[in-house]
C-alpha cells in the first residue's frame, strides 16, 4: 500500500510539473528583456541597435533605451518559477474569469485542474519510459559506449584542448570574472557550427551563475599558417578585436615576459610615427572589473599602472597566462587586418557557388559560355557537358527507384550545379527523402571524382573569371593598397629595420572606420602599419658591435632560404648581411603585390621546399663548412623553382598585371631610383670588365666603341659575323667565341637600357609603374642578391684566344651605323 501511495504521489507531482511545463512552454522559450528596475518584458525577438533595444510584441515594434536594460536572455528558472506561482494562485482561486471576447464565461482554474488529472496517466507512461531510458544510459556509460559531455567532465577535458580551445577557455574564465562568478562556478563552451565559416570559429561561452545559465559568443581564427619557430597568432573578437600570440617556448617568468615586450617596443619606437601594434598587458586587464579600472588615465598611463600592479601582486599574473605560460595580447579594435581585406576582395570560393548556380544556362549553351567568360576554349564547356550527360544517364534509374515518375530536367541540372559549385544537395530539399538525397550525393561524388580533370578545369575557368571580375570591381582599392605597401617598404629601408615576416595577416590598415571600405580607394586616406614585429631586426650594429640575431623564422609563401640561416652564415656567404635581411622584405612585397591583384599565391609550389631546406640544415650541423655549403645548394633549388614559378604566373596574369598601374609614393620613388642607379653602375662595371678582359678586339678605339655602343649596334655586329659579312670574318680565329662575346655584351647593354628607361620614368613628378614592371624589377634585384649567377655555374666574363686579331675599321663602321 505504501508503495502504491508513493507511486501515486510521485505521479501526482510529476503530473503537476508536466502540466506547468506544458502551460509555461511559451514562458520558458520566450525571450525576455530584464530591466534595471526589476521588471521584465516578454518578446518574440529582441536585438540591440546603437543605444537602443528593439523588440516585437503582438506584431508591433517597440524600443527601449539601452541604459534601462540589465540583460537580454530567455526566461530562465527563476523567471519560470515566478510564472508558475502566478498560475497556481489563479488555479486555486474561486470562480471564473470573464472573457469579454468569448460568448460565455471560462474557468481557467478548473481547466487547469482537469489538465493535471488528464496528465496523471500520461505521466505514468512517461515516468516508466524515463526510468527505462535512465537505466539504458547508465549501462551505456558503464560500458563506455556513450560519451556524454557534462559540466563535471569539462575540467577533465581541458588537458586535451588544442591551442585555439585553450584561448577560448581563457576567455571563458574572463567571462566568469566579468559576471562576478566564483572560481568554482560551473562553466563550459560550445562550438557554434552553423556560425563558423572558413577559418573563423564561433564559440558560445556558458556560465551557470546564481542558478541561471548566462551565455555570450566569441569568434576566433588562426592568423596565416605556422611559420617555423615563430609564435602562433590568433584573431579574437571578444567585445573588440584582439590578437592573441602564443610564444613557441613557454614563458613563466614575468620579467622575461616584460623584457620581450620592451624589445618589440624599441622596434616600434624606431619606426615611429608608423602605426604599429605591439603586446600590452592592459589589453586584457582593462576588461577585468574594479581591480584594473583606470582613473581617467591615458592609454600609456593605464599600461604603466597595470605593469606596476602586476610587479607588486603576482596573483594577477594568471590574467595574462594560458596553460601556465604568459601570452601576448594586442588591441586591434581601431584597425583592420590587411589579410581580411584581401579575402573580402577575392572571395573566390564563396563566389564560385553563386556564379555557377546563378548562371545555369552557360553550360548547355556554348555561345552563352563564350560570351560571359570571353573564352574561345570550347573544350572546357564540352568537357563539363560530357560529365553532365554521364550523370543524367545514371540518375534516371535512381529516380525510378525512388518512385519519381517524372522530374523536370531543370531540377536534375540544379542538383548537378550544386555539386559543381562545391556543395551537396541538402537533406531538406523539398519532396526528397533522406535516403534518396544521400544516394544522389553519392552518385554525384562518384561521377565528379571519375571526371576530376574536366570538373576542375571548369571550376578553374570560372574562378579565373571571378578573379578578373573582382580585380575590375576593386581595382582602385587594390592599386591604393599596393602603393601603400611600397610606402611601408621604403619607410623600413629609411629606418634601417627589416621585418622579415611581412604578410597580409601581419599588416594593419588604418583609416576612418566610418568610411570603410570606401577610404581604400584613396591612397592618402589610409596607411598600412604593422601588427607583429617579433621577427624584426635593426640593420645597424648593436652595442655588441654587430647586427643582433633575429628569430630564424618566416612564413613559407613569403620567405626565402636566408630566413632560416643565422647571421654568421649569411655574412660569410653574401658579405652583405644588412642587404640580405632588407631584401627579404622586398621578396615578401613582390609576393603580396601579385596576391593583391590576382587573389592567388605567387610562390605556393616553391614554398613547399622550405621543410626540405630545414631538414638539410639539420643534417649539416657539425660538418665542416656545412651550413655555408647547404645555403648555396638549397638556394639553387629554391631560386630555380621560384624563377620558373614567377615567369609562368606573371605570363598567365599578364593582362591584369599590366592593367594595374601603381602610383608611387615619394619615398618609394627615391628607393627605386637609388636601386636603379646602383644597378646601372653595376652593369657598367661588368661591361667594362668584359670588354677589357677579352682579347678578340684588342684595339683601344674598338674597345671604347664597344663600351659606348647601344644594344642595337652590338646586335648588328653580331649578325654580320653570323652571316659572314665583311673582311673581318676572315681574320677571326674563333667565330663561335666572338659571337658568344657579343651576345654577352648585348645582354648587358639591353639590361642597362631597361634600367635607364625605368630611371627616366621615375623622374616624372607623378611617377607610376605597371605591376608587371614593378614586380619584375624587384624580383630581379632579390634574385641577383640572393642567388649570384656563379652559383648556377654561369659566368658574365668571356674567355677568348690570344691569337685573334682586330679589324678596327670594319667593327667601327658597323658600330657607327
């Protein structure tokens, strides 16, 4: 009997709870605006705009000042309990409530009571199912077949977090502090998969504070790729934008941590007034209430006060540490990542789907394909048509199997285009079963894999069109950015600082946020600054009498072999350490100019050689002349690959590259003019050495003529000798060596004339160069500096026989024409 009564009581309580859950379903799911005065507003949806909160109620739109709002969230347990109390009070009251809008009187108290009675039997069934489910879950957990993530298991999972999750966990703790929650308060975070796109990830932070779950979101993404021994950087949006940098080696000493910040600060001071972002302890500390609140301090004063507090109280160090190691925080709230801007301009992958699905007719109308994409290569279009025909043939029996008597051809085409655009047919597709959708996606995947060459060929053609369109639409922005990149490079040269890891994700764009992105079209309305100076080095002797050894690191797409070798090896090999370090930045700018215009990497194939270079370095340690020899060997491998890749890609994008005419900043003009002048001097010196080291033409007059002649005149002389014209031919003892000598002199003359033309073009008040001329000149300088011709077995000089005679009159006559 007692057991029956107990069951009855349990069922009664369960029915009570169930009835109220049903009755209060809307209350628990309704979004609630909690006001500072303690009152609440129920609404279907609420959102913040500037200093107001807008919300919907009864299909009407209302607003309330943000200063009157405490928070926005769902009802939560406390809110629901207050609603239960009000309903219970109504249920036990006598009499009914008149509903003026109905024909009679209703009695919600009686209706509610009857609802409880009706649900007793239902709860008996649900209770039994619940007990059975709990037993099942218990067995599964014991057998290890079911992994249930709970708040209790969260602490255990922390030890297995990756770097990104460790950062999210750090901000979860910060969120707890901001809420005033205790250290032991339950908290967790969850990835919001539907919000994640590309390399950005959205996480929901949840803290159980005062019995209620309070949540907020944050976004985090990795900045670029890992680059050797360099720190890992992440972009975090939490209240504002922050760069979080995790050092490659754990830092547990606060003094060491501060000294590293001071080193970066010295670089920034040298580059002033160029905008630079460096680590500051106050970036995070200012988010902690009460303890680090400023008293009207400036940014610099707040940083100083924070450091003083940290020196005195070690307990605050934890606010700057992740997993027991100090990390660096940089405030990017006022600026933009250049990397993000490049992605926005050339959002090829996201645009691909829209382009393919939005223009379905071009595949089946070759004329339409040719008109839209300006392509006369019919093989691309016919190739994808063949893939579709194969798919159409195989999808027909699949449709019959699924019971479709007839399906419009456009629908079959639509499924094909979805896959061609890089997506899959969604399971929510109208009137399609889950089984059929899975089989359809499997069929398309199989056919696309089988015809990968044709599919990728079509996608590449469409991507090329998208890139050209993006370039055309954003041409003014692209050119302005390139111009400011050159201004930055020249500034670094003037200040004698080499950054050594220039790349879009390490550069900021500073302009008026109110006019973004429009300000990008005017070169004078924004500037490009630096986010991370960790790998930078001053190109002047330090107090030790030599250039300090910078971090041996670089990002593969923008690095050279010289990034991986210590100063002493570079000095022994090249004899010009400052020049090598400076031209590392030139190489990076060349790659960025190409990337800005095309949206593609310039040296992605060559970049894959960097791991091989590191391995070769490791094997050579301890050997006689090991690293010097390795540097020459890997340079040969690297620069031959880089040269081939450079020429191929510039030729492929020649139309876009030549169409981008870049106005040059004043300091960039001076930088390029000085470089061109040095190149002219070097070529003149080489021509003089070649002319006076040969003994085919030994007369002083003819040697002078060779020095002063143009490329065209030297070419005419070479052609006469090749065609056996003139009496001079009978007197030449070695015709082949003579032709080779003139070829070498001619090439040097041609190179000199190119430099002179460039120097002349740089003399105009508003000098400008096409992107092609710019990158070809800059890459040529880097190549010449980092890969001397003799390393490839080439020689500029010419060895000739001593018996060869000189027919001065014939030579002079040719050169004078």
